[in-house]
């Protein structure tokens, strides 16, 4: 065989292998994939890119759907507190952060008998306390707490600002600490946490279990709503102070911030004397940490997305969930597929395509009618599994075999070394 012919055959074989590898990386497996963090420390977005961007709950979007998912104007402000382009793959359950010794969450219900809890559910459900049931992208909220009014924040959507008691307490603590250091701080603008009873909250995939929060940056000047943060308008002292308080004063699971904003905050933190090794653990941008707390997600240049652990609410949910399902006190969790509407598509077409009902899509997206616009992102109930089928059919009773919930293990807070605190200079007052 001529040498050039052998070379061509080897080249064709290599191309075929690359094609096969590419397909296996983007094609969903038999079940929904569980996306893990990449070895270089990337977060949700990089995991999605590695496994095929646009995959949510194991269902890939068409190429034209992915194009429609990009905002027409990447600099567009969303002042209504909602985030139609939010790009969180909430199906990723984030591994505990590296750090000190983790703590197993414990609930006041732990030492009660099943009979005691059942009696509480019958006679005084409020006595059970606040429960965060299930995953943030397929969960519920029981006995939720509404974020109150306060001097340090203003509501954009108070009807969708329900969370666990811990979420509310943690958020207030971080804002209060920021204002203690900067007494003349303007208010932050608070968007969605969860609906009163949790569950699907359009346009989000997450925000279902009372542990996710959307909130503005500190800007100069501060304007109502969510506005894109840039080098010209980002109030670095206050914004870093708020993020630092979230990390050091609360049980935060992750913080989503656009990589461009991360770079500004990271440079500022180093300039004022924060410990470089600690900062490397905190930020994804320029980091060697495998599990940074602050991660990039598209659509988060105009607001911060915070996810808190709620140790008591999650542990109580694990203890009581089976009994609540037994007595029909909680609706089944439903997983969702994100779909970007294309021209000519109707709810009937989508219902047939995904094997669900028109009514279930309307409920999942709070639609009163049947008209839908192109490029709108819809949550489609996943028909697979008992929970998905119940949700698609609109059932309100719990499935016969509810999923087993386990108390979370809360990682130690990632605190800076003590000497870094003494080296931090006091920042100059920023304009209000």
C-alpha cells in the first residue's frame, strides 16, 4: 500500500474517533446526566459547556433554540426583578466546599416520634417550622417566611420573596454587616427568592425551595432594579463588603457573579489587602481552586444570585417529608425542562412534543392564556418518573413512594486567615 494512502486512512480514523468522542460528550445518556465540576474549578456554566451547552435535565435544546436563548442585547437591564435569561443549571447539586470540618445538620424534629410529628401536622402545621423540601430545582417550601421590609433593601417582587427562616436571617445579616461598615449605604434591590409555597417560579429553573436569592449590586449611583455592573458604576467597597459578609457571616452554598464583575471585585479585594490564598479559594476567575464559592453564570452581570444552605429547614424536611407525603400535606416535586419558544410554536405543539398537558405548562409558567411569544423561556414539566407524571397531570396528592430526603452536611465557612483581617485597610467612603 502506498505510504500516502496509509496516511489518509489514519487521518480518517482519527477524524472518526473525534466525531464519536464529541457525540458521546454532548448526547444525553439513558438517564439525566449529573454534571460535575471540571478539574480546573469551573462552575455550572463550564460544566454545561463540557457536557454540551444547553442541556438541562438531560434534554438537549436544538441549535436554533440555543441561539434564541441568547439575549438580543447582552447589556439589557431587567428592572422588574425577574431574570428571563437566567442560565443556572440548577440540576447540578454542588459538592461541599473545601475547608474545615463539616457539620451534620440537626432538626428540632429529630428526637420526636412519627406519632408526635403526625399530630403536629394535623393540629398545628405551623408548629413543624419552616421546611425546605427537596432540590432547589425540584422542591417546595413549607411554612415559608417572607422577607420583611428594611432600610438596607427594597423589594422588587415581594410576593415572590419567601424563603426559609435561615435564608431571610442570613440575607439580613450580610446586608446589616455591610451597612455597619458603610453606614451611608443605599439600599440593595431584592428580586425573587421563592413563591410562598415554593415550587416552579417563572422564569427560573431554581428558586423552588426557599434558598435562592436574586439581589442587585451596589452601584454609583444606585438605581432601582437590576442594572449591569461595569468598571465605571460598580461600587467596589460596598459590593465586595456585601459578598465578603455572605462568605464569612452566613452558610452560603454558592454565589453566581458574571466573570467580568468577578474580576473587578477580585482585583479590589487584593488591593485592599485581602489574603491572596483565601481570595484564590473564593473566586472562580483566575483561580486554581477546584470549588470556588463565587462562580460565573451568564446573565449575572446585573445581579447576584446567592444560594444558602438552610441546615434546620433542610434537616426538618428530611425528618418530616415522608409523613407529610403520607398525609397529603405537600405536593410532589417536579423536574423541569427549559424550552426556548420558536416562531410558530404553540402550547399544544409543546405539550405533544414533551408528552405533557397544556394545562401543566400553563401552571408551571403562571400563564393565564395560551399565547406565547418567540424566545420566551418556558419550564416544561418532565413526564418521566412518578413525581414528573404527577406534576404533568396536575395531581395534588403526593406519590405513593416519596423520595428519601437526607439532612445536609454543611461545610465549614471559608474564613480568611486572622492576620488578613488585621492587614485590611479601611476603604475610603464611596459616594451614595
